[in-house]
C-alpha cells in the first residue's frame, strides 16, 4: 500500500461487529485496536535484513521500540524511555490511510504532510475523545521533534533503515534520489538525538560511499 488514501473503506471490526451491549468506551478502543492491524500491510521501501522482502510499518515500529529501550543510554539529553517508546509505536499509524512516503522518492513526499494530517484526523477519531486528543498530541510531538524524547525517537527512525541498508549493501540507497548528500541529511537526524550513534552512522555512510553502495553527488559517469 503506497501513498494511497482510502476514504470509503469499512472498518475492519465491521466484518464481525462487537456485541451490542459492550461498553461504548471499550467498543471504541477495541475498534481502534482492530483497525490499526492494517499497519501490518503497509510496506516500506526498506528491505529486511533477515529475508528477501520489504519490511512493513508494524515491523518497523516494533524495531524502533526495541532500539529505544536498548540504546537510550546514548541519548544526548536524558529521556523518558517509556514515553519515547510510545512515540515510535504511534508515529507511523497515520500511514494506514496516508501510505508510506519513501524519503528518497521526490514524488512520494509531495503533499505528504497534508495526507498525514488528514489521516491523523480520521484515525485517532475512532478513539474516545480523551485518548484521541492524547494520541494526536503524541503524534504531533514526534513530528515537531521539539522534545528530547521526540529527537531521540526521530534518531532511531533514521538509524534503523540505515542499518538495514548497510546489511543489504545498498537497499533504498539505490533509489534515484539517494545521493550522498541526501543520505547525509538523514544521518544528521541521528546526530540530533545522539552524538555517539550519529558518529557510528557517519562511519557506516563513509564506508558505504567508499564501497559504492551510496552514489556520490553529481552526474553519473
């Protein structure tokens, strides 16, 4: 599912409606929990390290949550690990309706913000009002990157695909828009959350350029 916003699709729970006497708050929560199962179907551009296929958004979000838990000690600023895990778990939920927008595909990122804002409005509205506001605030926090937790969450979101590309000896670095300068702009997002991890990412990028896995800027020979 790539950059396709579905506006007339029935909810997944409608296939087997919940009992009518179920508490309304719980009904809305379970409806949301069921609906976000769609995240498992949203394919990203990044390849898996362990199999010959692309990862999906749910796998990506799980991987980031684990990375936050393991690598929090390298954050530039002290972070609330639980809060940061929550940010990475919810940050891509909007792609259920907005689709994935590969960063190295210039056409894919056109209108991305508008698509994702509309998707957030639609998806989070399934929840009880207080939780809808809470998750929307968390999603906005991640997008803004203005808190230590959001900066570290974004750093993990940059580092994880870099590692997958490294293991895959190219991966999305082979896309037309993935010149050295474009990759290094993504690398800067790691540095913003962790100088240690940013240094490690820089070493991988340097070596990937040397090995020919990342294309230098300028016309091809």
